């Protein structure tokens, strides 16, 4: 397989893995919704983890912590609204009002590992 094509496929699967992590759905439910085979999802999950492990020096020098800015929460909303976080690497994370801080922390960690 050509390197350029493999890089595009890897990037595509990184985005898919990130979307599934943010969705909160099970792998099987997400794959069914997206028309993916769970076996392909698991293969790419392992493959990307292996590729990342093969280049630890590069990842440690280029890994970026998502930049966070202080916000002020105003409690004058009559309805709970979803929040969208845009991370430097271009990922958009939509957080429902029901999300816990633990869930959000896991999602942000997963996004940081994909960068």
C-alpha cells in the first residue's frame, strides 16, 4: 500500500476513533450507526496505538496539552444547553448538559492522545 494512502487512512481512522470516544456510544452501536465493521474499528484502534508506541520520542516532543481558557459560568439560563469545545488540533467536542466532569476528563484525555 502506498505511504500517502496509508497516512490518509490513518488520519481518517484517528478521526473516527475520536468521534466514537466523544459520542459515549459503545463500539458496536457506533459502528452500526456509521456503517463500519467492529473488527475494522478494533484493528485500527490497536494499529494506531502501536504506531504511536513506535514513535515515543516524536510524540513526547510534539505532544500538546489542549489550551484551556478560564470561563465564567452564568446561572441565568432557563434551560440547560450543550457546550462545544474547540481544541487546537481542530477537534470539536460537544458536551451534553448531562455529562459528568469524569466523562469530560476522559474525553479530553482521549483527544490529547490522538494529537
